[in-house]
């Protein structure tokens, strides 16, 4: 896979380090010469370019037209947005990813065509909110462009779901069980007559609006 990363800060550094075992073809563009040199020294396999990651000339030199991903992680939201738009519209990159330093910009980025947008601040806020409000339940996956998520939790022995068959239990809203893992490690796929047991680890697809009642009825100890 061909990946272009724009911005050579700590995030880019650790992203490269994480991706290293997968042997992707990675190119990095960074404005500051000393930062570029450090990346080039630490990662022999990465093609490092000193320049502007929003420049058509630079992106042509890097081979953006052949890339699968354009990932913008600079400290300036405006540069990340422009870079993703150039990559998408001029070079027909399939996947553009942008970091937003100001969470308020996330919606605008999405509306302007950036495929994946993330904010470290928002991620941290979600983690804190989840830990404070719904202790024992975590969001395993948020489903894009919907209000649905897959949540994971250990079924409380106090829950009325214990001993109930899936087909007979009144799950909040249109929630559905995706997977159940027993305490002995056995994995069960959902079927109507499957009985839920205390301390089962349950993956449940649900609406965000139902988090509270799911936690109250199935998780709270």
C-alpha cells in the first residue's frame, strides 16, 4: 500500500513506527528541514521530502497520483484541509485522512469531502465521558454516518437479561447482539435460543441514545 503522510511531528513519527511491520510504501513531506532529516535518519525505508505538502508540484514529485492514502497531520487545520482537497480532486486519491486540531472544524472537513477526520481532543473527551457516565461499558466501534455503535460490556449478574434467551429479551430500541464470549473463553454467535449468562462479554449494536438504558439494565453492578 502506498501512503503519503504530510507533517513530521510526534504523531507522524509514531504512526510510521506503528505501520513499519506492515511494510507499506511510505513517503513523508515536512516543511522543517531538521525534522525531515530526523525522520530520514530513523526510518531508512521511508522516502522523506522537505517541502510543502499542499503543493501540486511537491505532490507530483512524491508520486501522489499513485498513492492509496493521503494523511495530513500538520499542526495547522487549514493546511490539512487544503492538502486533502488537492489530493482528492487533483490526484484522485481514494482515501484522505486529516487531523483537526480544533474539534469545531471536524464537521466542516467532512462536508468538504475529507474521508476520515479525527480530533485528539474529541477522542479524549469521548473516553472521559464514557468512563464517567457508563463505567464498565466501552464503545468498540462507531458506525460512520449513523448514530449507531457497537458497545462491549460484561453482563451484570443483577441484570434481568441473565438466564434470558436472546429472542425473548426486550433489548432497548432495535439493539442486537453481535457476539457473546463466555467466561471460559467460548465464543457464541447470536441465535434466538441462546441464553445470556452472568459475566458474559457482550458486543451489542445499538443507538447512541440507548447507552443509558443499556448501562442501567445490563451493565450496572
